[in-house]
C-alpha cells in the first residue's frame, strides 16, 4: 500500500484539486507498478497558519509530504531515482507551479507488517493480486505455503 500524508497550508487545495492530485498519485502506482487502485491512500492535512515550522520559524507556504510504501520495496537505486522523478512530476502542477516550498520523503515498511480488511495481501504480480486490481477491493483467498 502506498500511503501519502500531505500537510498543506489551509485552503492550499480545493476539493477538486485534492481529487485531481489523488488521481495523479494513484496513477503512479497503477501505471508503473500495477498495483490495485484501492491500495493507494492519500490523506490531506490542512494546517492552520503558524503550525508548520521550518528551521524554527513559521513557514506558511510549505507543503510536507510523507509517503509509506508497503506493497513494493525499491532496492534498486535507479528505481528509487525514477520514483522520485515521477513523484516530483506528478506534484509539480499543484506544488512547485503554485509557488509552494515542499519536501517529500518515503519510508518503506515490510509487507509482512500489513493487512487490509484483515487479509494478508497477496504476493506481488500474483493472480490473486491481479484479481484484487480488477475488483478494486480485497477478495478473500487461501494462503498457500
């Protein structure tokens, strides 16, 4: 599961912006990694003025993005570089192009420390994961091995 927390100044994004940005974020994982859409969760946190501080000073034009990757791990430095480039490209119209300062980081959590709807997610690229993607929801299945 990719889980995104996006901390923004209040009113930085309209509801339409949030939906469009969430769709762009989801497309990263569907188009590049073949993940089911429902794996992608985006949480927007609107921050009131003077609640985000950078270097000890209030920074009311700052967007902080924290990602948690669980469904896939990136061991290859070239894949990591590409991932960050794609993320920056998807964010640009909503962040960079609007004049915000921003920061992004990714944590990777081991897949065995994740459940969805109480189910162990299927192995990557497996037939059951493909079924989950088609159904856009977790489907109960029997674990083997």
